[in-house]
């Protein structure tokens, strides 16, 4: 397995599990033999060149709302529809993380969506 294949196969899991830069560097070294320097900016440059999820997908804060306005519900429904290919078949925790890359929400609000929009596995 090449370094690119290893990264492509694992970077989503690293992002979802919120692994630190040091932990990711250690995993890459252990499994591929590629050493990534600790100097400032070296890892970030490596991420820009080699990764598409880790370091690029930023989570919005978790919402504390329990009630949304009609416009906010429409926005949430629109985001969930756009992200359907990424969240379909995933667990709700992973779907929640992916949806939070576009909009601040919480699991309570996601469960308040119509059943036809529950693209994740419960």
C-alpha cells in the first residue's frame, strides 16, 4: 500500500476521531515509514498536498438550540440534502460531524428532521 492509499483509506477516521497532528504523524510513520517533520508548518503543508478531509473540514460549534425558526429548519434541510451522498449509510455520530462542517446543529435537531431525511443509520 502506498502512502497516498494509506492516507486516503484512513484520513476520514483520523478527522472523525479528532486525532492530533502528532498522533497522525506517528500513525503515518508506523504504517508507511514516511517521517513528517515536527517543524512549524511542515505538517500543515503535508496536509494541504496529501489530504482532502483532515485539516480541511472544520466543524462548526454544536448548537444548543432546541427550537428553530422556519428559515433555520429550511437551511438545515437544505444542508442535509446536499450532504446526502456523504452521510448516507453512516451512523448518526458521523453524519452529525459531517453536517457540522456546513452548519451549527445538534443531534436533537437532526432527529427532528422528517424520517425521509434520516439518511444515516440509527
